[in-house]
């Protein structure tokens, strides 16, 4: 370490060397300089060297053989002519038929009826009436008049025009007569009852009736079937075929391998690089060998699969072709052998079915006719009975309706006559009442008007006289008041100090109005 040096005593062996402090004569080195001169260097190798290699192998040829068994179904067809005649006997039982028949019958009947009817009548009538009325009236009248007057007080004169109004109420009475015509309306409602007996009625009625009957019939029918019949027969055949095929395919594979060194520490960089290179070479060889083996195996598998696929298809095609041929031949032979018997059987069944159909239709038709005949007679009898009953009922209703109609007519006529008579009487009474009322109203109106005119004339005359009197009195008083007012003015001017006097004067105390008219005002000197 820094500051020390190894020294061996003169008489000591090398193994007993000791570290002692450096002195200047030792020329010791310090720090980095000492480490470079005296410390040994080493390189550490860690981890692995890995290589990934992808290998592609050219085409590899492989052969494969496949055996396949195929079964094919085929249909053989043969058309054969056949003509067969057959008979069939059919019995139709309980064949029913519905028949509707119509019948017409006539019947008569008698009936009585009692009916009521109501009638309303409205009649208008005119009547005249005369009436006298006495009426009184009160009238208020206002009249206005003008008057002129002269006044003189203390030598002072005045002239005045005044207007005055007077209202007067007066009563008047008058008697007047009037004649009036009025129309009245009368309404009446009357119910009358009438009875009629033994009214005849006749009616015709039609009725329908439906009857059901059954009948049996047996018929033998014959039919021939002439046919071209197609016969089909199935056949199945199996064929086994073996086929080989060759196919080529390439293989591709990728592999990764890693390698490490045996030494962990080496003294030089060159030795470390050499060891790393050898590890990489070892990893590459291992990866390449693995990838090559895998690529070869992949190529063999792919080629094998493709060869198997081709061989399988060829074997299936060959087996299918052979089986189809064998099945077709077998089906054709089978159809030819059984075609005639099948055609005859089909024709026989067809002829039998047709004969049965013909016989069935004929048996049903005959039985239907027999049943219809029986049902027709039953329906006719029933329709006649029903028509007779219905005609009787209708005739009774007709008779009853006619009797009711006639009774209603008589009752209506009676009710109309009575209602009209009653309404006419009521209308006459109402018209008279209305005429009397109208005459009274008119007479009262005329009397009222006459009374008002009389009262008005009297009131106007009296109101005019009163207004004239009041206007004159008012004018006279106003003239006096004006003259008196002028006199006072003159009196004031005549006092001392006034416009007409030398000394101051005081007006005397006012005198009553009555004295003013009799005396002149006195003046008194002031002190």
C-alpha cells in the first residue's frame, strides 16, 4: 500500500520479507502510479453466447398409398304398359235429402174494436165592445214674466227691469167614450170513444217447410285402367380401390442455442475475446444442427401429408366410378325383371278404385233421389198446415186492424167536431174580453188626455198672473233699492271733506227700510 515497501534482512530468507516504511532512498511510488506498476490485471467472463439460426431445406419427395371402399346407390327405371278391367259393388245407406216446399192458403175472420181519439182545435174570432171612462189629472206649469219700475229716494231716481217665474199645480177631470174591435183565440182538447162490431178481414199467407228423409241403394260399377307405369328399383354396390401418389415439399425451421466458457477469469483481453468467440461458434453449430434436423422433419411430414391427400382422392374417385357402374347395371336389371308385374298391379288398383268411385256416385245419386221424393211430400204437407195457420192469424189481425181503424176514424171525427165547437165558444169569449179591455183602455186614455189639457189651461192662466204680479213687485223693490243706494252715495259726497262739502261729516245710523221710504237721511257735523 502507499507508504510501505517490502524489504528482506541481509541474513533472512525471502519468505521473511517485511513491509516497512519508505524512505527517500527507496524511491517509492504513490497512488495510481504505484497501482499501475505493482498491481496485476484480470478479465471476468459472465453470461452466455446465444445464436438463432433459420434453415430452409429444398424439396423432399415422399410416396404414400391409400385404400378406400365406396358404396353407391343407383335407381333403375322401367316404363311398362298395362290394361286391366275391374268391377266393384257399393251400397249407399242412410243417404239423407233435405227438401223445402212452399204452400199458399187463404183465410177470413171477423173482429170488433173500441177506440178513443183525442183532437185539438184552435179557432180565432172577432168581437166589438164600447166603453166610457172618467179620468183625473194633475199638471204643474211654470211661467216667466218681465216688469219695469221707477224709483226715487232723496231726489235720486232709478229705472229697473226684472223677471220672475211662478209654478202652479192644478187638477182636472174629464169623461170620454171609445169603441174597439179585438180578435180572440180559443183552444180546446177533447177525447171521444167509439165502438164498431163484426168487421170482416181476409188474408193470404205463404209458408215454407223443410223435411228430411233417408234412403238406401246398391250399385255395381265397372272400370278399365289403361296405363303406362314407371317402375323404379334401387341397387347398392361397393368397390374397394388402392392408389399411390408422390408429393414434394420443402421444410423451414428456426432454432436458438446458447453456450458459455469454462473459465470465469482470464488475465488478458485477447484471451477473453477468444473464449467468447469459441462460445459463439459452439452455440451457432448447435442451433444450426437443430434447425436443419427440424426442417428436414417438417419437409418429410408436409410431403407425406400431400401424397396421402392425392392418393386418397384418387382411390375415392376410382372406387366411386367402379361402384356406380356396378350399381347402375344391377338396378337396371332389377327394374326390367319386376316392371311388368308392378304395372299390372298398379292398373288393377286404379281400375278397382275407379269402379268403386263410379258405383259409389251412382248409389248415392239413386238413394238421394228416393230420399228427395219422400222428403218433398212431407215438406208439402207441413207447408200447407203452416200456411193455413199463418193465414188465419193474418186474417184475424187484418179484421182487428180494420175495426180499430174504423173506430179510430169515428172517434177522431167526433173529437174534432166537439173540439172545434168548444174552441169557437172560447174564442168568442176571449175576443169580447179583449175588445172590452181595448175599449176601456182607449176611453181611459182619451179621458186622461182631456183632463190633462183642462188642468194645464187653468194652471197656465194662474201661473201667468202670479208671475206678472211677482215681476212687478220685484221690479218695484229693485228700483227703490237702486235709488236708495244712489242717495247714499250722494249723501256721502255732500259731507265735509267730501267732493260736495267743506267739513268732515259722519253718516247717521241706518234707519229701518220703512223709515227710509218716508224720510230723507239727515247729516250731522263732526267735531
